[in-house]
């Protein structure tokens, strides 16, 4: 009774959140836009109110964040169908077949599936995924294999195993996030910007995206780098890249840290250790056909696919106006070069000689990458949400709220994007960036202590 007496308001927020997450997990169709938006925004309001409440300590909020995730444990993801491909890849490896060398569509056309429930998995993943070679790196594939081993070839069983792994990764992020915040002398409550963020809970735990595992390795690597254990940091950076390739673009950003604290030779060794780690994870799958297929699959994301883009969509319209055609091949290459040059600029012209400056540059680099990308799926933003915890920037939190507008695409019969909603999303994001940059209320990050 004393718990209710002194904490009844936070307990009310927690109870409502548990209810809304349960409805989201078990009672929502992604085509029901009104219900989707209502639940999503309501959960953000509740999370904000909960973070403002001082009646709970750090350990209690950790328990709450885990409870919110466990609500999804037995739910089949309802906003993404990628998990069907995850299960397919894992079962293929268990059958001794490389998922990098075979298209699911080929087995369908032949009428023979080498894995359990192959037809159901094929139909679930959709034609786009089934028609392309897998692009998931080896540590991601290891998770799929573990799910297949422990699930007894059950789709729901695989979902549960993968979900527990993702929850475990988030617990690790809580642990290392707290330690890094303490090292930076920042309020440890900031880690709940990530842990209690409905976007993170829904996209990672709910929709089974492994960005959380990539982020865990990246955060762990940054923590060890801050402690001067750069050899182990390099190993974990390699693991992060071998989970999702995107941290590869962040490697140049440690240049000044090594130049100031160590030397160029140690920097080269850092890159070598990270590179060898990545190569070793790919070694079991290596063949010339693997290189061809994997390069083709990765290339598609940069030169063929379009979703939730910002600058690219503007450039595409200009291209239509000038040539009458979609110049994605030219525009995507130009934007990739611009991204590459921007990252190098952040690496060499911004003195990232402290751990906190490295993290800030990583946030800026990834933000530029997504702003200039042709494809930005919602779950990509998870890394921005985590990195902003350690910086003075809050625009990723705003982006995590408005990115839900991309799911309005599913309310259309032909799944065609409504560019008005895309435009609204990015107008809000750019205004948030502008506020972060220009607001007179911005203080040195070490002085900020507000919960949001």
C-alpha cells in the first residue's frame, strides 16, 4: 500500500503503458493508421511523464523498461515482415546451405523448399526480400541460427528466441550506457531516453530488428576506448560492423583520439584488429559467388530502393524536371560521395580527441548519412537515439516520434508513400536540428540535467 500511496502517479503511467503496449503487440493491424498513431503518440506522452517523475530510482526504471519489452514476448511482429527472412536464413545455415548463395524465390519456382515451413516463410517475407540475396552480416546470421537451434523450427519459437536476444542487448546497453554517462559526469537518467523510448521498444523488441545488438557492440567499444583499452575496443567495433555494416563509416572518426593519446601506429593496429575481426566472421561463407551476390545485394540499397528519403526526393524531382527520368543511379552516387566527404570532414577537421567528441561526431555523421540516403527505414534511427544520450543534441528524440508517419504507407492499397507525410516528418526534424544548433538555451552538455 505504501508503494501506491507514494508512487500512485508513476504507477498509473506504468499501468497505462503496459496496457497500450499489449494492445500494440496483440491487437494492432499496421493498416489501421488511426489506432497506430493514437497508441504510438500516447506511449510517448506516458514515457515523457514517467521520465519527469522522480518517485522511482534507476533500478526501478530498469525493471519497468524490461517489463515493457516482455509484453511483446509472444507477439508476431505486426509492422515488419523482415523476421521471416531472418528465420529463413537461420534455417538455411542449419541445413548446411549458405543464404548468401541462394534466392528464396528460386526454391519457390522449383516447388521445393529445403527447410521447415519454407512456403510460409517465403510468403511472409514478401516478393522483394525473396527476390534478392540476403544482406545480413555474419553475427546477425549467428543470431538467426541460434533462434533456429533453440526453437525446434517453430516460427513463433524463433521469434521468442530472437526477441530475448534483443532484450538482452538492450540490458547490455543500459549497463554500459550508465557506466559511460558516469564517466562523462552526466545524469545517468539520460539512458532512459533510449531504454523507455517507445520507438526503441516497438522497433527493436517489437519488430525484431537487430540494430540493438549492433549498438551494444558499438557502445561497449566506445566505453573500452574511453578506458584506454583500445585493442578490445577494436575487436568489439569489428563485431558491431559484422552485425550491421553501418559502423564501418564511423572508423575514421577515432583518428584524432589516437593521434593525441597514443600514436599513428596504434591507430593502424586498431583498424587492423577491427578489419580482421570482420573478415574472420565472413570467412565461413567466402566464395567468389558470395562476393558477387553480396555486392549486388548491398548495391541495391544505394542505387535502386527508395523509401522515406529527404534530400534525395528533392533531388529526384529536380532530375525529373530536367531530364524527365528518375536519375536515381546518378543522384545516389552523388549523395554517397557527399556523405563520404562529410564523414572525412568530421574526422579530420573536427578535433575528436575525447570520447565525448567522438560520439558527437558519430551522431552527426550518421545523421548526415540518413538525411542524404535514398532509403531510411524507421529502425535505422535507433543508433541516433542512443548516441544523442551522450551529447547536447535532442533532434533524434524528435525524429523517433515523427518517424511513425512512414507507416501510413501501409494504409494505401498499393503501399505508395504519401510525400506530404514524408515532407511533414522532415520539416519537423529539420526544425528540431535548427533548434538544437541555434537555441540560446543550449548549455555545455555537462551542465544539462533535465530528464528529457
